């Protein structure tokens, strides 16, 4: 069978890998624009290391993500590989974990989490200065850490603890920023985790262990994610690892904190540079909330704020890429792939495809008012298929509530004229994002 995959032009010997490693976002968007609609798979020439492909066809992306029998999630960063949590597990273990945890993310639990999010934003704003400059990503990370720990673990989080977790995640982001050497060298020649990474991991382990130990020390712990795992572990028909409680706590804590904080951060950036949209969010918050904290019943009324969140996730998705590997040799879109080949599906690039999106580089929340179908297959900020993000509705609600509640009480102006992004495990800002904040008069 002939190989139907296209190969973009590259340098002798090293191929197209250096271009990708130097600027993954620009490269992925360029490939999507140049070859999407014509070649569903684009092969990167990798002289050594793992063979890699970019998937440019959105329908094929969803087919791959839906097919757990033929494709698996690759081993992620060391932090994921060493933990047997829902994010990183596979097969029967993943199915077992998902069935245990799914009830914590549906129905009345979502309403409970919404109330917690609204109350937590109020408490966090009480700590902000009346006027001044703040590290906005850090502030929002502390906020989302508090929401996660109160919602999923029934425990409060101090500013100091939230900052420690935020700093640990910054270390991970620096550790896994793409580089040419990482892309060219095989796994056997890659350097292992640094001492800074190990120290950051120790911080997360200690924080998670403290949460778990508090639950284990209670005769009647509150109903939450940790309790659901404790009860499941006591069932002889359920096989969970000895460190399962801590592993899950670490992965939910870090994933739920950083991705939501990034979404809110980027929304403030886009609103700063689109003042008319910011005023619409504020006017909606004033009308719906009238100065009060948002609650579950307010969610459906914050319609424009929801569009802002959706548009933020289109332009700057915290999860910028999703990947899979074939479990065995397979044929995909007419091309034969070996079991060790990487299939990269860059969400960031699909969300900027000019064949699908009108004026794709422009922040325009109004596009979500009927112009674009919410079932658009080219839009998948939380992934797709059975492994779609379990906490997506919690994240969307928290982002809406944070934007609406903060803007009805504060002016927030991001000082950065340009957003420099660092794609790694998540899509982080390359530099500190400062914001001028002032209580509304």
C-alpha cells in the first residue's frame, strides 16, 4: 500500500522537526492551513526518535479519539507516567476509575460546585488590593485551586498552599517546553526529570497526601471525589493501586487548577484588548447578579459571558494538543501506521482553520450567537470521545462565574500588549502576566 501522507518540506537529515520544535503553534497552524482539506495526515520527518504525524482532518480526529480499541493515550510527562490516575491510566483500570468518579461530575453535584465557585470568587476578591498591580495568573491559580479543593476534596486552601502548587506547575511547564533536542533524540537518550522537577513533584505529593490523610482520619468523611475512591477501594471487586488516592488527588488538583486558571487569564487578556466585549460582560453581570455572588440559577442567564469563554477556548485552548498512538499496526486514512507512531491533533490549529472559521485570528464572541454550531466538529477544547475531560462543565461554570463576578466589582487591565505563549503540557504564557486592578467606582 502506498503511503498517502504528505511530508512538509524540511532541512536535510533533520527534516521538518526543527521547525516544529522551534515554534509548535506556528508550525501546526501553518500545516493546517497549507494541507488541511487535502491531506488528512501529515507526516513529520523524524530522523530518530518516535515517528510523528499531524492529523488535519477534524472528522478523523474524532474517529481516532473515539476508538479506544485501536488507539491509546501515549505516555505523558513524567508527572503523569508515575501516577495511576484517570488522566494517565488505560484499559480496564481507566474504565473502573471513570465509573467510580463520573457520578461526582453530574446532576446535583454540578449545582453544588457552582455555588462553591461563586462563594470562592467573593472570598478571593476580599484579598485583592483596592488598586494595584497583580500577577494575574498566580491570583487566578490560587482561586481555581481553592475551588477545586473545596469542590472535589471538601477542604480549604490557603494562599500559601495555592501559590506552592502554582509554582510547582510553573516548574513542570519549563521542564516540558518543546525543544529541538527533545524532538530529535530517541527516548533512550533523553535526559530524565531534573532536580527542580523532583522538588516540584514532592510539593504536589505532600499537598495531596495531606488532603487524603484528613479524609482517612474521619469516621464520616464528606461526600466527594476522595470519599468515592475510599469507598471503592474497600470493594473486593475493585482493584485500585495502593497509591490511588494520592495519584488521583494530584492529577485532579493540578489539572483542574491550571487549565481553568489559564482560560480565565486568557479571557481577561482578550477582554482587555476588546473593551466593547468587556463592557458587555460587565453589563450582563450587573443585570443578572446585581452585585451578588453568582449561583447555579444564574448560569443560564450569563449568555454573553459564556460566549466569551467559548471564544477564549477557541483562540487559546489551555489543552493545545491531544495525542494518540496505535495499539498495533493500523491503517488510517489510507496510510499504514506502525504501532509506535505518534498522532498529534493540535486543537490550537484546528480552532484557527480558515476553511471553517470566519476571520479565525480575531476574538469575536458574537460568532457563538448562532453563526457557529456548538456541535462544530472542528471545536474540541476538552478533547473528544470517551476520554473527553470529565470536569469540563465544572471548568466552564467556574470561568463564567469568575469573569462575571470579578468584572462587576473590579476593573482588570492586562498590561501585556502581546500574548507570548509557551506550549508544553498546557498552553502557558511565556512571561508573567501583570494586570492593573482597581475597585469599580
